[in-house]
């Protein structure tokens, strides 16, 4: 038995997370920090939050006056971004909905997005990636044995969103990311810097592949958008008392939204990656972060979270088998290749060229010289 294994006594984060420390009561630094963030975002008096939302909506409307759109909302088909879009419309904003299709969308996600934009009367921009190129890039990430295979999608999604904001002169990108359901800081050993374009290119090069048509964005471009254009990525749902279940009920009742059984089931790759590849190859169970966030925001008890964790991320083995077969077919792998991949040890992202350190340096400078930006 691993004697260093330890789990927090308040949330369900465990010692797999990097830099974990515990206080005298056995509470970890992750939930302690999250509770402090929650207190900052969710004031005790709801009128304060209402005022913040109204003021923000007013600013977006004013700055977007005369433009075709006043904000951009990235939609994955998941409940959080769907609710962000709903909320934007409810407050009279004129969003452009943006979706990136990397070939792994579940059918339900596609239906949900189409239904959502139709009922809300919103324009949808879908960027469809070139599948052959994307598959070769994913293959390069698998061959490199690095943890963050989703860096490809996330970076492209950021590139597309910032690019459209620039094209339409929009300053605000409203996101479904929020503190109450996912405010737990992602441990640094669970993923990689999402603006690391250099890393993507180096990993591709390692496999003899080039990034041709996939949109990507690097650290300097991000700095330009952020500091010169003053484009802001706003966690829109932090401006309301966001209770996930209550909001899903609203989406179902008012828009005919069809919910998924688990978080991130809008993409078949994301669910297979989080439900199988991450735990099997990297020993990382991201459910611990998601469930711990819900515990901190009182949307779940620790006992309920423990019960969910006792089960596999794929409670029905047939579902896992189905996703394995889908994955093998789509990637052109044999079962043996998947077995070998899972067995090979992890390699760190910075074994390849990277601009993650540059990002960290610039962030430290920004905090020092431009606080509040
Ligand atoms: Zn904790």
C-alpha cells in the first residue's frame, strides 16, 4: 500500500494533486483556496451580485452599440455554456455563439447546440477542423506520451474565439466556466498551459507532422488581445448564484435541452480521455476536482461524492467497451496499440519546446506592474 496516499477530510482531492498541503484539521490547500474564491464571487447579500450583473450587462451593451454582436459565447453543447448563452439573451445581449467541431462531438451535443441557437435566435459560427490533420496531431500527442491531449482542442478553441472577437470588434467573451461548479484550481500536473503554441508545434514536429490549417494561438498573441485590444474572457456565470441542477432544469423546461448523464459527455473524446485514458495512463481522476468544487459550493455532500468515486467513471462496462471501439476505429489503432500506449510512462510537456515559462514570467510581471488588468 502506498503510505503517502492521503485524501482531504473536507473535499475529495487527494495527494495525486501536485503541491498539496493539509492544515491541522486535514483540510487541503485546494478547497481552502476555493472557499476563499467563492466568498469573493458569491457575496452574502444577493442584491450585490444582481447589481454586479446589471452593471456588467450594461457595459457590454454600451461598448457593443452599433456593432453586429456585443459579445461572443463559446458553446460546447454542455450545460454551463448553454446556460451562459441563455443568460446573455435573457439580459438582452446580442451574442455570436461559437462552436468548434473537432470530429468527436456526440450527436446529442450537436442537436443541443442547433436547438439552442434556433430557440434563442442567435447566430452560430461553427469552425470545423480538418479531421485528417487533427487526427495526425492527436497521434503525435499520443506518441509523445504527454498528459494534455486536450491542449490541441483548447488552444484552437481560444484561437478561434479571440480571432472572431477581433474580426467583429467585440471585447467580451462570455464563458460558461464558473467558480461554483469548477472553481477548484487545476493541479499543475493535471494539464498544461493552454497558450503553449510552441509546445503543440514541437510535439507535432516530433512525429513529422505540421500544423497547417488548425488555428492556434501563442503567448504573445494572447498578450496582444488582452493588453492591446483589451479583450476580456469573463466567467459570466460567476455573476449569478449558479446552481447547476437548477439551471439545467430551466434549459430543459424553456428550451427543450437534453442533459447528459455526466460532465463533459458532449464530446466522445473528452469523456474517453477523462474517464479512461487519464486514470489508466496518468493516474489522474478529474472527477475529484469536479466533485470537490460541488462540495465547496454546497451542491453535493462529501458522502455523495465518495459514493460516485467508488464507482468507475464508466459505471456501465458496456459503455466503456463502446467508447474503446469507437476510439480505436476513429484513430485507426489496434487494441494492442491502446494497451501499449496506456503502459508507456508519461513524458513531461517541457521535454518539448515550450513557451509556458514565458507565460508565467509575463503573468508575474503583469501582477507587479499592471495589477487589476
Ligand atoms: Zn480539500
